[in-house]
């Protein structure tokens, strides 16, 4: 891996510090752990429902409050690491995340589960912007790809690991969280040996004031990428919140392992697609992702109508491929225009859009289910909206996109 030789305070410059390559791997692995923790509850929702007797609407609320907490953290803490450094923000986020795993392991009702999800969202939101910026500090090109690939990888690992823990090991609602908490603490210990990747600068308190502020050069690319970001993360919300219900409807079984497997297939396909298409031009990757996302959702809708489990998993692969490729292209197309001292802020804006798209529609789908609408109808309407949104970037000619980007470049002060 060719890390950026000009990265400020690079890890290898101090005796006993992790090398830049090791630091890059550590940061990427922390993202995986955070997002694995965020999806670990998904295969357990059926277990929680059987224990505490809450509705399908409450499942989407539990998922939705996490997404909105991430959003709040991004708005408040998203730019903080650009001022105080990446490590201080990560140390705080890791401590809170580890405590959250303890809360999950000891949850005894919906109230405590909701509290744990909110705190988890706050710690995750603070961490992902700092980690993403740190990866870009070390290697701008590979950092953008790593930001895209670690998201589905963490999601996939959380789903399948939780499913296996619940199915094969005792204490299904405790052990998986304790294991994840232990892992994140080990990563926090390793972070002690990593050098800071960015210089501190004034304005830390001011950075806590929510605002969308970044250079003019990133606005055009962000405008073009926004439909893809929204569509891909709406799909993530769709499967994270309604996935267990769809699996139960198709399989006729209330299985945590099958729910975890469905999430693993979707997110795992995303990770593989990012790896295979990492050298594709950013705009081409977005267009490929959008097309695959639309095709995958159409297949999923058809599978639910025909009650065809195998076709459903084919749709998951296509939708996952679209998620990974589309989001990778979107991230790369935007962050390539960002100044070094605004990387965390730009990533925060991207993830604000993403988590709004993931949380709000999922909660809306849960509300429709609670009003007596059939799962198949809700999935069809939700999926159709995603298909239309995903197709939008395919309708924007390349020349139009180039004009928008060139217009923004004129105002770019670099």
C-alpha cells in the first residue's frame, strides 16, 4: 500500500509507533467493528419480539433512532477531528461504544434497547467521520475506497456473526455484544501506538455548531452524487429494518441465522463489488451501481410477490453490488475535490445524507406496516421509489455532469 508520504505526523515518524500501513489497517478495522456492532441487533429483533412482545413498528423505531443519533453526532462532531486530531475523537468514541455493548448485553426491555441504540448511534457518528478522514490522511486514493468497502464489510460481519452466536452459543442476547465490546477495547489499546495523522488547529468549539460548510469545488460533485447516496442507503435501511420480516415471510421460519445470512449476502456482495471495481472511474462506478441497485430491488419485489426465496437472494446480491459500487463511486467523486483540512467535514455531510436516507424511510415503512398494510405491498412501494431514484443518475448525460463540475472548479480556491 502506498501511503501518503506527506501525511502530517505520520505514524512511522516516531519510534515505537505503528507504520502507516498498520495504522491504515487499524483504522479500517475499527470502522468494521463499529458497523458490525450497529447491525448485530438485527438478527436478534425476532428474539426480542418474542421476549418483550413489541410490534413491527417498534422494530423500525429501534432501527430509526440509531440512524438519527448517528445523524446528530455527525452534525455536531463531524468536523471536530479536523481541529483536535483524529485520535482524541476516536478514543472517546471507542470508550462510549464499549459501554454501549455492555448496555445491549444487559438490556431487559424495549426502553433500555432504545437507550443503547441512541448512545451507539452517537458514538458511531463521531467515529466514522474521524476514521474516514484519517484514512484519507494516510492515503487519499485508497482511503476513499476503504471508506466505501469497510461500510458493507462491517454490516455483513455484524449480521452473520450475530446470527451464528444466537444460533450456536448460549446467552443469545448477551455473548455477541460482550465479544464485540472486547474487540473494540483491544482496538482502542492498539490506537495508543498509532501516530496522529492530522495537525490540530483552532476552532474546535466552533466546529461543534452544526453547519454544512465546505469548499465550492465539492458542491457540484456532491449534487451529482446525492441521488446515488440516498438510493444506496435507503436500500440499507430497507434490509436492516424489514429484512427479518421478509425472511420470515419467505421462509416460514423465525430464524436469527437466516436473517443474519440475508444481511450478510447483501452487504458481503457490496464489499466484493467495491474490491473488484475499485479502479473504475468514480462516475462510471456510480452509474453501474445505480443500474445494479435498480435491478436488485426489482428482483426482490418480484421474489416477494412470487414467494421465491432463491430469487430473493439473487436480488440481494444485485442490490448489494449496487450499494457497494454506487456508494464507492459517490464517495470518491466527492472527496477527491476536498481540501485536506475539510475532509472530516465533507465525509460528515456525505454520511448525514446517507443516514437520513437510511433512517426516515425505514421508519415510514414500519408505520405503514403498523397500519395494517401487507409487507409485500409496503416492500413494493418502498422498492419502486428506490428504483426510480437509482435510475436518476443514469438520465444525467455525462456532458451535463462535466459542465457542473467545471463550473464548481472555477470557484475552487485551490
